[in-house]
């Protein structure tokens, strides 16, 4: 028996709907394969979000709640945007 880990994506202070959709898919896979589903929420001040994520199907949810999490951008795409913006001085930064 294994565990499926669903990492919550946080945007504008809330967990994105896509993360809950992934939880539903993970639950379906878990039921058919005899696995568990766990969640992971990373950021600063995300304790309440982690509780919400767990309550909406993520099951046991791990939390990395640290001030260093403030530096985590809203999405992986922002990393690409930041690289692009560094090469273009006229680009605006979020």
C-alpha cells in the first residue's frame, strides 16, 4: 500500500480549485489501488488553509508553515516569468 501526495497550489491567499480537483482524482486512484491520500501545504501562515485542504478530501495534510514560505511565488510558472523579466528590463514584476 502506497500513498498519493497532493501538493496544494496557493494563489492570492487561497488554495486553487485545481488542487481540489487533483484531490478528487487522487481519491479515485487510491480507492481502486488500495492507497492513502495525503496533502501538503507550503507557505507562510497557511495553517488554516491546510485544515481546509484536509477537510475537503486531502486527508492527513502535512504543513510547512514558515516565514521563508513568503518567498514562494504563487505558481511554478512565475519562476519562468521571473527569468524572462530579468532579461527584459521593461517587463513589470509581480
